[in-house]
C-alpha cells in the first residue's frame, strides 16, 4: 500500500471486510504489510496487540501469510 492515505485505505479495507463477512474470524496480512501497520499505529489505541500470545488487530487474530502479494490484507 502506498504511504499516502495508508491509514484511510487500511480502515476502509477492514471496515468493508466487517461489513461483508457475517462472522469475521481472522485478519490475514502479508508480513511486510503487517510491519508497516505496526510502525504506523504504534502508540495508538488501535495498534495491533498481543493477547494471550496471539496478535490481535481490530479484535481479530492476525495471520501473516508470506505467499500473498505484499499489499494483501483480508478479513475472513
């Protein structure tokens, strides 16, 4: 994802996923994109957090999948 409007694009993607998936269970992200997310959102309330040994983002467990494109993020 481009750095211009990075947060807005990320919010739109996550919220669209919540709207279209009836029972969202996970957020699947490319590891490099997850590193950008951690950097952009550190010290904010919506930053990814570890709860019980599992990284959570927007209340869903994060799955890092390096086989996908570098800008891949999906709520599933």
